[in-house]
C-alpha cells in the first residue's frame, strides 16, 4: 500500500518556520565562512542555532546547549567530543559527522545522532552514554573495529533508542607470545535500550601465533565477544531476520585444541530484562569448538507474539526529495502514523513510550498480508535546512495499543 502526501504543510500545524542564527564552519576558510574550527563555533552559538560544517578535519568540542550541527560527507571530528549537561527541553542534533569517539553525560534534554559514524580506533568504548534521559541514534554506525578488542557502546543510567543502525565490537589483536586479546562487546548496558531494525556484532578473538611455549594455557587464542550484555535495566530488540545479534568468533590457536570459545549473542544478568522479537540471535563459531548457546544469564527474557511493530525511514531529507515512512507490523493490525515537531518521552504503561508530540495523524488502515504499509512525503522548498520533524507509528492489537520506535528527518 503506497500513497503520496502532496503537501507537508499539515505537519506544521500553522507553526511558523522561523530559524535562529546560522554559522558556517570550513577548515579551509574563505568567503561566507564564519569559523574554521568547531570549538569556536560551538562557543558562539546559542540555543536552537544551526551550524553547517563543510568537509574537513576538526577539533573535538564540548556541547552544553540544544542546537543543530549538520555536516556532510567528509566531515571528521577528532577524539574527545562530549555532550554534557544538556538542559531539559533542549534538543541537540548531530548529523552527518564522523566522530573519533563520543561521550554524553548528565543530559536531561534529547540528543539525536543521525547518520553519524562513531569510533575510528582511539576511543574505548566508541560511544559512552551516562545519565542521559533521551538519546536517539538512527541510520548510524558505532564501530570499534579499529581498536584492540574494545567495546563499541556503553549505556549507563540512560535511555537509548537505536534505529536502523549497526554496532560493531572491536576484534582482538593476535599475539606471538602470551594471551591474545578477546573480542569486544557491541553493547554493554545498565540502562533502557530499544533497538529497532538494527544489527549488533561482537568482535572476534585474537589469534595465537605462539612460538615461545607449547601450553595452550599461556598461548591460547582470545575469546569471542558477546554481542549484547545487559547487566541491569532492559534491552528491547525488534526487527526481522535481517537484523541480528551475533556473538564474536573465537580466535584460532596454532593447533585446533588451542582455539578459543566464541561468544554468545545476548547475556542478560539477574535483575535485567530482555525482550526479543523477529531478530536473529546467533552465537559466534569457532572451528573444532562449534558455537555456545546464543543466550545466557539469569535475567528475564521474553519473546512476544506477534512480533513488535517497527517504523523505518527511507530516503534523503531534502527539499523536493521523497521520504518514505514504512510501518512493519502484524498483518491485519490497524496502523497510523503520527507526526510532530518535537520529541517527548511519555510513559503510559505501553512497552514503548510516546516519543513525539503529534500535530497530525494519518490512518493507514489494516496492514496487508505483507505486514507493511508505506507513506511517501515530498518535502516542500519552504522547509529550511536544519528543520527537524519526528514520526512514530501506532498499531492496534487484540492486546491493546502498541507503539513503534520513532524516526526523525533533519533537512539538509
């Protein structure tokens, strides 16, 4: 089922498209450029300002206020960037930027990372969240594979939504003498994580290249990492068989008996909770040893039926370009799309909170046998660069209302 919205003005609900100050950052300088590095631009910007970043190499910065930083292909930011003390009600958007490590801490507002890549090898973990009320990562990659067995993502006392993203733990390094390093975890969490249509891969254990002793105890290979470790809180995974949690393969020794065990896909500790629907759960594999159980731990694990619904965003958010909003859910369930101008986080007993303040809703009717319904929105030229809007879907089940993840479009 497909249709085209011929206008997006209904999204605005008569809200004027006013915009705060815009700054241009280019490390090459030149006409029309306000700053040649990001720290100075961040220091000059105020709440709701827009910072446009042209391709180049930039210094890390510290962000404490809600604004939009919009890059493009070829924007690289060095190690040490932090988002801290973001006030309640503020929205900070970081989009189309490659970060060498990123930390966010004690943020009461909303932080959106859209189409970013975090982790180029010098930060461990690549992305750290601590004490953040509402972090949303979409269409992004958190990648620790350039490091020695480092974890990709740590979440402590925070709520994180991951949508259409990939998370990679670092591979262990081989060793010619001594114990090679194990593979890193993709996600370690003590918070609340909702991952929709995303993929998690643990790192592979390092190989042994032993020459100094024959005992496997000294020269055995490194263990494969665990894709997701939940020490507390709750982890929720929804998608289909193309979305996977996969443990890391064990490293190889000089002989088969010295190979290391591979890692499980998911470990839920006692006191933690996991919810898994639709996604593939796969442990790693090691020659001679095979695969361990895909799931471990003493925590509570549920597998709902039918699978949880999800919302997918396709297309480039630019004026004149089509954006497709695709709802995935149980066939026959009645679905609707809800669009809003700002994010919220409102719990009401449903599995997933209300994540946007809706200004317009569009009924999609019963989902067909494919379990999918798509609506296409063509963005008008009146939408300025840096303008953001949000969407979340709802489906009506026999058991009650169920919400999907949210998605956000920031115009470029």
